[in-house]
């Protein structure tokens, strides 16, 4: 991670920095001995905002985590968080909350100098665009974007074989690029639509098509109870380095597709119809290109 990052966002102030030695120092009782926490934070996030009670603060913490997960591919999670307040009248404003063990920091991410220049603009747009269900999902309506995000988090944070994580990521892409009425040629439709959209952002549609097609085959095999054979692994290693590198590329495509879904301003069916039309209609292709160009600065 680069130097400390400070963001001034209306009534919210965000501080993101590297962990230092003092962050890991804790008091302990001589009677009970030293408790060593093997899970030390790789970064420290601090939020400052005005809030009437702690119930307002907690969703802001989970919103920040969601934004960081979408900013780049990384298994961002909290080990614990502490709330402080100048008020002494509301006990919900202070305390320490620790995380459970259902999520694992499987993928590391770093924010270099170039990324640090983009994070403020990204954060500003995501605060407005991010559905509440992404960070406060109780009893809220599920949409394609929230299903895709849920699959993204599964692939980022749920421990398991790589085939399982790839299957989760592919299903996330399916929720964005496939309709309920798509019953035939699913691999072809998913790979072609993804390739068309990513051609405006990553400038390599053939690579995108290959990654999606390969990943979809892994997903289908896993769902039907099969694992990658040694022959298939060698083929993937020859093209991508290893299966894990394929997963990381796939996760980045899913991350981008979620951001597109949030910022495109079209419902799922209209978006897919536009992508399909852009494959053969020059005017629709230009329309899609303009939309993607407007979004590319945030990806």
C-alpha cells in the first residue's frame, strides 16, 4: 500500500493507512498470560462522521468494506472494529466488535500511487450508487447486481477448492449477462456478451471470451460433481500460469461487471438487449461505447 490516504466526502472523513507496530500492541493480564492474535490487520481504516447513534455508524463500516472490495480485487474484511463517541449518553456509540470466521482473507490487494489518485472519485460515486442491500441487506429486495455482488464475495472470501470459487464467480457474471429466458448456448452468450462489453474497457475481447469460456466449463464440471483433470490443469497453466491466476482474472471481470451494473442507468434486460444489438448494429455499438467510456474512469 502507498502512503496514507485521506478522503473528505461531505460529512464523512475516511482515513486508510498501513498497519504500524503500535496497532498490534495490546494490554494483557499477567495472571492469564499473553494472548497472541495470529490474524493481524494489513491496513487500518478510520471513519469520522456525525451520527445520532451507533446503529447509523455500523452500516457505514460495511459500506466502506464493500467499496474497497469493488475498487480492486481483494478479500477486504474486518478483524474487529471499534466505535468511539464524544457523547456519553448512548452506549451504542462505543464498543469493540470482532468478526466471525465465516470469511477468510484469501486474496491480497494493494493500493499503489496510481490507484490512490482514483479512489476518492470512485468512493464518491459508489456512496451514491451502492444499493443499501450491499451493506445492510436485511429484508431488502434482491436484484441482479446484489446477487452478482454476493457471488463475488463468495469467491473472494469463502474458503474452498478453486473450482468452487470459479463457479461462484461465473454465477455472478451469469446474474448480470444472462436473462431468465436464455436456455440454450449459455456459454456462447455469456462469453460473447462479456467480450463485447469488456472490449471497450480492457481492449482485449478475445482474451475475455477465452477466460469466460474456460471458466464456464470449470463451473459446469464442478456443479455436476467433477473436478479439473491433470490434462485440463496443464492446459490452463500453459495459457494463464495456473488456475488461481485464472480465478483472479475472472474476479476482476465480475468486479467490473458489478460496477457497470450499478452505473449504467439501464435495467438488466435493456442492458443485455443493447449488448446483443451492438454485436451487429453500428449505431447500437456506438451507444454502448459511449456508455462504457463514461464508466471506464471508475473501473
